[in-house]
C-alpha cells in the first residue's frame, strides 16, 4: 500500500467527482464539436479535411504534378497538424476521392479507394493522391493573407482556421458528422445552381426563399436517382431541417418471348448496391417478389446496371412499387444543416448559409486586395527610388565610391537624395546592366502599371459595390469552368406522379399504319431487325402499310386529331409494344376513341412549348393557330381543338414555329401561299379565319408548311403527278383564290393530294377500287407551275384516286429481286416545324468478318 507523504498531501485538491466529470465531459464535447465532427459554415470543411488539403498544397501535390503515396499525405497531416489516429486521416482522404460520396471530389486518387458496393479501400501505402482542380479553388490566394492562421498543436507551425474557399463547399459537397448531442447532415447540390442562387443573393440581398429556390430547386446527389416531393426540401431550406425522399431510377427493357426486365441505373445517395441486391434476393426467396425470374449485377466502369428479369405477364410498375417499399431503392435523407458559425454550432436555413459564404468571400477579397495593395505600394516605392538614382547616376556613383562601406553609402544616399532606407538598399543592390536606356524605360512602364493597379485596389477597398462585383465575377467564372448538368431529378410529389413516370426514358420507334394500328418497338429491337435483313413487312393480307415511322422517347406524348375537331393524347410509354412485323393495336382502342371517330392527323410531341403552334385547316378552307402548350394535358374523352361550322370537318393539322409559310390547295387545282403570321393565334374552342376562297362545293385538297426550298408534290384523281417548287406560287395575303397549280377537267380530275416532296420518301395513292399505288418521287418530274402533270401509274378508266398519304416502307424494287433492306426514314417527334423535323437515321449492318489468313 502506497504511503502519501505530507508534501504530496499538500498538492491534493478536494473535488466532487460529479463536478469533475461534468466539466471534463463538457470539455470533451466541445473538442469533438469544434475540432472534429462539424464543418465550418464558410468553407464547409471539418478540421481534418482542411488540414489534409492544406498539407497537400504545401507538399506540392497540385493537379499538374505527379501523384504521391497517400501514406505521405497521412504522415504530413499527422506530424504537422492533426494529433489523432492515422485511420481517421486516411478515412477522410478516401471520402474526398470517392465520386459517389462527393458531388465534386476534392482529391484526385489513383488506386483502390473503395466502391459503391461497400468495398474497403486499399491501405494508404498502396494508393496515391493529389489535389483535384476544384480543390485548388478552395485554397486559391491562401498565401495572400486572405484568412487567419493559428498555431498548430505544438506551436511549431501555423495552420489556417478556414480556407479562402471560392467554392460554396458546404452546399456543393454537403457534409455529415455526429458530435456529442448533435449531428449534421447537409446534402450535396449542383455547383452551377448554387452559384446562380448566390449571385441572385448578391444582386438582391432582400430576396425570398422562393426566389432562391427558383435557382436552387433542391439537392443534386452524385449518384443521381430521383427526389420525390418538394415540401421536405422547402422545410430544409426554410428551417435547416427537412426530410427528402430518394428513389432509384429504373427503366424497362423488352426481351424475347414478350418478357420484360427492369434495369436499375441509379440508386439513392448513401446506399450500398450489394446490400440492395441482397435485399432483393432475400425477398425473392421468401416469395414476396414472385414475379422476379432472375437478378444480375451488370455494373461496370460506365455506371450502375442492375438487371431484374421478370416473368411473363408480370406488371413492371407493381414490381417496382414493391421494391421501393421493401428495399433501400427508396430511402430518406434527413437534412440537418448544422455547422459552426465563429466556433458556435447553429442550424442554418439556406439563405443564411449563402449570406455567410457571401460575407466570407467579401472578406477574402478585401484581405487579398490589402495584401496586393501593400505589395504594389512597396514595389512602386522601390521603383521611384531607382528612377531617382538613374536620373542622378553620376552623383550616386560618386557617393558610393567615396564611402568606406555599404552602411555609410546607404546613409549618404538617404541624406543627399532624400531616399528611404528601403530605396537606398535597392539602389545599392542594383546591377550595372540596369543603367541602360531600355531598362530605364521598362522601369517607368512598370511604375505606371503599378500606379494604375494601386488606384484600382484603393477604389475596390473603398467600394462595397465593387467588392461584391468581384465576388460575383469569380463565382460565374467558377461555374463556367466546373459547372455540369444536374444528375438528380426532382418530382413535385408522390401523389402527382405515377410510378410509370418514374421509369427512366427509353428510346423507341413508333409505327403507325394506314388502317389505324399503332405500336412501339424498342430501338435495340428495331436496329437488330433492320441490320439482320428481316425488313419491315407486316403480318396480314398486305392491304395495310406503314404510314409513319418515328423515333420517340417513352416520355413523349402522342396527339391524335379527329375530323370532328377533337384532340386525344397518350404517353408513348403507354403504347403497346410489338415486334417489327406485327401491326400492334388499333389507335381507337389505345386512345379510347368513339367508334365513329375518324383520325385525320397524328403527331408526336416531346415538349409542349409556348413558342410552337398547331395549325388547323378544315375542308371548307378555314385555318387557325393555337399554341402547343394548350394541349399539354388532354383529358379522357379528348379536348376540343377547333370549333367547326355545320357541315365542315377538320382536314389537316401541322406543327409550326411562327416563321413559316402556308400552302393551301383546293381540289379544283388552285393553290395559295401566304405567311403563317397572317393566321391569328387563338384559343382551342374557336373557329378560326378563312385561309382560302373555295368555289361552291369545292373542298380543301392539301396543306403544306413551307420554308425556303420546299418542294411540293401534287397528285390528281386520274393518276397524274408533278413536283413543283413552293416558291413558284406567288406570296400573297390569306383569303384569296390563289394561282393555278394543276389544270382541271376530266383528263386530270380533282387535285386529291398535296404533300411535301423530300428525297428518299415516296407517297402512297389509295384508289376507289381498293388499290394502293406507289408514287415514286424519282419518277415524278419536277415541272414549272404552269405545266401539266404526268401519269405515274396504271389506273383503270373507272378507278379514281381518293387519298394521298406518306409511306414509310422502302421500295422493294423490281419483283423477283431482293435488294438489301434499308430502314425507313425516322423522325424525332413533330414538335419542330416542317423542313426541320425530318431526321434520317442510317442504321448500317455490322461489318462482315475479315477472312482468316
């Protein structure tokens, strides 16, 4: 048993154990809060991250220099600034490398730094690192006294208390940490959007939260995926706390035999892909996901690809609903915007975070300007002394030669030339080569530059408006260099979005037949079919044919217009999927049209834009324009597109851009060309104005939207056709009779079709006898407007052509020959005006294998 001496007893202080524990725990808590777990609101960094970046810059690990071992970085940080364990430093370094953890990584790593599957990184002796380009923006100008420094743990070195941080890093890369009794969880955001919101705050200091959210709508996670609901985002931005629901992004793929598979391409932020696969497998084995036939992870360096094969007849949307419910494909990000404000932990709303960053950057600009001003004044002061010495060089040489030593010469120069000590020392250090006239001129020019720079810096320091302008310009330059598109899609609310809408966009080919059948074919299936030479012929008796083949995205909308003036719409995603040779499903059934409805036009719309209009023309010659955005949400049962007069019917519909010309042709053979702007823009439930004067009993025979160089193809009822340039028709006002395009009479019959003629595209002419004649473009001559058309097909005396329509099938050539199959011309939607919307997609078959030697 140890004996306590009287001297030791004198040093013992009686103290309550409760009081000692309380004070010690408070000291420990504050150390964890301030020195380890929470970021600073100004640069968004915890001390360990700040020390790593600063140590790497000191070691010269900039982006333009070679990598160095991570062990070197860890050793420097431990030995100089961070008196904690090496694993804590390396873990922080690893996270700054991972592109799935940080939206904009601050460290450029080489080697195994872990994966989204939860794999551990290699030891720091195996990996290498250097600063990323964006990290240099965090450290820019730190040598110019822009931030305060404090002693390191042993008072041997000094370290920055905060980085200059040209990047709003707290919002851009987010932060997470658990302190004692508090935690932080800030989501990452898009750099360009954060900069836009900050610039708006600089320009409008009294702006509201709604104003900021117009530029910064919500988080942008490095793993992409979906955010469902905006109320949680708004709560987080308004109070510092909110709940953000994240969902994986998925899309469907068609397989042989009518089966489907779901492909997960993006997962929620912070989730483990391997764990998600385990959850799906466990649920499948337990019988909760009975529609899943197989599960594969096909992810590679290009991105995530988790394939879930479904059984035949399975409902993909219901499967995804269960996956969201029971797995980490749907998770919640609890936003806690807690950070240190002058060493005090606080929860920050969005505007306050941006204000703190603004104040920090203004202070950085001011301190940098003061430092640069001091340097500029010092250099200018020295140059003034040198110029004085050069002007009186003989006297200077005499003083120097007559002095016993350097100190005496300096004192004499100061006294006789009235120079400062700094100027005198500079003169004594001046080389003889600077006595030339050229050097003197250069010194004067440099002095002028410095005086101009001094004036700029003084004006900057005296003007808060100029300081804000500098911060603004630097932020915009930063966004221009490092900004990138948003990865995460934000959906308004869970109730307003169907599960099908959350499936990722897929490119498909939409096919419409003359008899009103429609189908969608996945683009890979279409490409394989064309490359394999199977062609585009459909099953059946051969009477039906492809009228239109268009490239579309599954989030596009199919708009159909009926003769009674109504518009019906459905998503391309909801069109039936079919193979290349099947006809698909009747459009009436897809759109739930009345049995007697006659579909006159079909258009694919990818975006309902206000600057695009739908141009309607009726059989009686009435025309009307309505903005495309008024058809964005067609109701079940359709919406009224145009109000028709008694006995009239809708005949033609086209999409225009407001800068085109309209060509209308009556069945009597006359045609009129007038500017589109002559037709006023009206609402949906309106009748329109007269576009062309028709004779009694005459109907409209065709409409073409013309731009420069448009060529027309006119077809008569007796089987004659000709091509003519639209510019040959005189440009006039609407509501005229027009000019003769095709002569009338029994020899030619009525003009039954007027279509735009484009290279590579033929027309189909349907007759009263049920025949289909092909109007081959290359065989129809280009003639002047006054010339008569020429016959193009063998037509019986009693037969008449009633309708001319586009044809998407390629000509099969002479019977008995088998020309190589060519894909039909594909168009991407119809939201672009005529003359711009045609996009011919050439699908070349795979190259033949080279013969073996």
